[in-house]
C-alpha cells in the first residue's frame, strides 16, 4: 500500500478549489474547518479530489467509528436500496426497523423493557427525549450543563451552552432550561481541586439550586453527555456522575444520557455512560449509529412512552437504509472486536499524546476516554490562557501535511480516528501533529 498520509499538491488543489467556489456561493453557513474536498474513503484513509491522501482523525465528526465504507455496511445499504428504501416506519411495518429497535433495546443499559423512537439526527433524538420527559412527568423544567452541546434545533439549542454564537439572535428559546456548571476539573468553575473539592459541583444542585429557586418537582429531566464533546472533551469524575444520578432519582427527574458523540464504542465501551456505572432513564444515540447514513434513536423505559398515537412522529425516522446501516454497524461492533480495538488503540493514542505534552509546553492538558481524546492548548501552563490562534494553526498545518483534525472547546483539539485505526496509523498521525505543534509555536 502506498504511503499515508501523502500530500501531492497543497490542499486545496485545483479540483478542490472548483468545488469550494460553488460551495461558497450557494451553501448556507459555509464556514468550514479545512478545505478538503473528498473523493473517496476507506477505513481511516481519505483521498481528496486532487489525489492527496489523508489520515482521518476526525471521523466525519464522530460518525465513522467502524471506519469509512465498511464493506458490511456498504453491502447492507446496497442490498436494502435494491429492495425498498422508504415505507414510513411510523405508519407501516418492515423487518429492518423491527430488528433494529429490538437490538437497540437489548444493547442499551438497563434491564427493563424499552421503547425506541427513531429519527434522523442527534438533535432530533434530543428533541424526542425532551418531549418524552415532559409527556411522562408533566413537569416543565430541564437542566443541562454549561459547555454542553445537544444540538441546534430550538428545543435542543435551549439545552446547548457551548458557544454563544450557537444561541445568539435566536432568543427566546424553549422556556424552562436551567444551566449548571459541569465538572471541568482542568478549569474548575469554583477554582477548587479534585479530589479535595469534595465534588462540590455535583452537590450544588441540592445545596443551592433546589434550595433557592428551582423546585425539583418542576424538573422533568437533566441532560448530560458522559464526556462533554463540543465543549472540549471534558471527562467528569465518576463520583460527579453518581451524585447527579442519585439527585435525579431522589426527585423523580429523568436522567437523559446524550451518547450522540460518546456512544457506539467511541470511548472503548459501547456507551460512554458505562464508564460511570449508572443507568440513565433515556439514552440518545445518533452519529456513528448509522456509519454515515443519518439516523437518531431515543431509547427509554417502556413506562415513559407517549401514551397516545400521534403524540410524536416523523416521516423519515427509521427509514430502511438507515436501519440496514445501523444493524450492520452494530453487527460489526459486536463481532469484529471493535471495542477491544478501541480500548487498545485509545490507550496508545493517549500515551502518544501525553508524550507530546511532555515535549510541548503549549499542551496544557490531555484528556479523554478510549478513542475520544483531546489536548487543550494554552499560552502558559500556569495562567492557562487559551491558545486559540495557535490551536487553529496546528489544525491548519495538520491538514496541509495530511492529518484531518477538528477543534473543540475554546482551544482544544479532538482526536477521534475510527476505532479500527491501527497503532502504526496513529503513530503516523502523531508524527505529523508533533511537527505541526512545533511549527505553530514558532
Ligand atoms: C453530544 C451531541 N449531542 C447532540 C448533537 C447533535 O447532533 P446532530 O448534529 O446530528 O443534530 C451533537 C452533534 O455534534 C453532539 O455532539
């Protein structure tokens, strides 16, 4: 196999520039991270229209967990497309949807009967969770975390709090959302230190919020990402998640686990929440569930289900192509050692990133679980001033040298290659990142 990465012409090359020109003229909100125009992709390798070959450390924003165009997924989608592509799963029946909802209810945490609502994206999975929670509890309030990203439609946007630009000019949002600080230990909102902090951030709900202005009996649900994604790949301490879970239980508030980015094996376990040994009431999945075919799923205890027909529905949720793709994806994860690979590769990736931190002062923190890792770039390790411009420079130098990366948080870079990426591919990516960090600091 030829060398990867391999940059033949500085991206964007001639063919890419033609595509970008049209895109910039017609595509709404066309602000992109890197000018890479893809031609084809396989596993962890992406080829652009000008023949450049990249290592993909972004996985289409956490979608290609089992790699690009896995043969089993391609075959399942192709076979399905030849038979029937759409038949309105909320009104009629078909085998792939039934098999998928059965499978999802079996593989989600919680040994109880479940119901699954299928949609087309992460944001819709969250919207459905908000509706289920209000329907069932008849309470009006929601709690989510500062730094959270749950989507951009009006309901999920009301829970999102990762960047002001996402909310600016859209007020009023859905009323009833309260945000509380997350357990971001590297930048503790209370300037405390773990573990001497006594997990104060987990206790403030009871000790301050419920005791002053937020009656818990008004709260329908609390939404939480097991690892905050867009907010900067922030991993909370296990005790924090346990306290939050206990608080929810004791007040009859539903705990919604947003697995849109952390799920489907990304952290080395099928669901990110499994690292914290708690069982959520509602689980939302999307992104990697369909390996590139859009799908969202909201999975919850049967007793929470909408009580009447028509209380929630859609046209495309559970369409046949998405169901076929999701079933094949789960099959690959279950039968091709994907979780083991993610754990092993994740350990290696983490070690290599820590080596980079030892070498480069600008890396202030390395954090993550499994193949969901990030570095936070700072001007000074003491003041922790975010090094946003330098972070952007590293991302730019990397794509020019053949490694696709994405930013997150204020000044972090996320490393989310497909879970099937080999250790030598990780090493090849790290070599490029190493040189990019060095040159960005010049
Ligand atoms: C944790 C989380 N929840 C929800 C969403 C929204 O998903 P989508 O973009 O598919 O609507 C995202 C997207 O990045 C996410 O990371």
